[in-house]
C-alpha cells in the first residue's frame, strides 16, 4: 500500500494530543520499547552502506537488526510473538539493485521496464565497498581497497591507478566494479566478482529471503530524493511483504527531512500517524 500525497484525515488531530507519545517515538534507531498497551515496538536501522549500528544494549528489551552487515531476521525465534510493528526508513530489498544505483545512477522497481536515472551520492559506493571489504582473503588486497575507498571519500576525483597495480587478481574485479560508471558493463562486472564477494551480496539481499513473518507488521518510509538508496527499493520490499504500509515522501532524501516542503511534511505526518496508531490504537467513541 503506497501512501504519499493523501490529504490529512481526522486522525491528524491525534498528533496534537500525542505529546509525550511522540517524544518517546523519537528514540534512537534500533531501540526497542513497550507501549502503554504492552505491545512490543522496534525501529529498524536499515542502511546498506554503513556498518555504524545502534548499540543493542542501550535499551531494555531487544533490538532487531536488518542490513548489510548482518543476515536479516526481522523477527527471530526469541522474539516471536513479541513484536507487533517493524519500521524501516530508507531501506533496501535487492543488493544488486543498490549496487547498480550507487555505481551508475540507474534504478527501477522490479515491475518496471524503463530505467530511471538519478545522481547517487558520491560517497555511497565507497561506503558500501569499505563496509564489505572483509570478504577478501588477501590482507594486502583489503588494505589497498580500504585506501581506495578512503581516498575517494576524501577526494572523489583522486587517481587510484597506483592502488590497482598493487592488487592481486582476486581484488581486481571489485576494483573494476566500483570505479565503473557504465550501466551496460555492470552485469559482466558483477559476474566477475570472487565467489566470496558474490555470496556476501546474496547474504545481504532480502530479495530471496522468507519475509512472511513480517506480514501486516511492516511500515516503510522512503524519500523520493534519496541519493543513497533509491525509493524503488522500498516499493519492492513492500510488494514482497503483504499488508505493508509504504510512505514515499516528496523532498525527503536519505533520512534527512531538512528540504521537505509542504506536501512532504503532510506525508511525514501521515507516516507518523500510522506508527502512533500501531503503538496507541485510537478507539472509536
């Protein structure tokens, strides 16, 4: 279910009465909490270009992790029956699609035939590379690719041929993939990756995972101006999980609301409404 530019309903007025409820909602990503009606609630940090996760020991309760540095099990057995709502902000579905976007700017939903083109954030692919270098077995290769990522993060136009010359044959395919910007070469470059790297990409992808346990429990929020992960990733994830509520926010980038206009603010209000209603269901009078 996609909700983007709907006019605010009567429930919008509930936000003015939310007060402390809304303040509690602004907890750190990954923090688990319990609402007044004793329902478990968790915010998921879903972010495929960073390994900086919330501290799982910060809050009483449990944290559910979902992202590129861990296998995704949104509702593991130890929490079965204890979590009623999972929220993803700026999430992803298919790792290959994310790699395609951050390298070439091409993106589309799985149901679409035509590619859209945007300008990915210059740091996105280097952050992704840096957070997944550990799958290479040769220490010197890991060191060279780490320096490559750091150099590009510091200065996007910096030359890197000297680093390429120091790499073993196994490190060459990842290097070639991440310096590439041509969409028509991407499939070939991904196929050339070492098996350990391709396995890593498959592990991180939600595309082939069993997600039925999230049915009716997932709320996704994604900015249409996201330059780190295209909003079509949340569209695909919503299609894969029945009864998901999806809010696409105009003017919203990667979890940054600073440039959101009037329409986007209304959309964000509706997203917050949906979350509050799950924590504090509004009973009819």
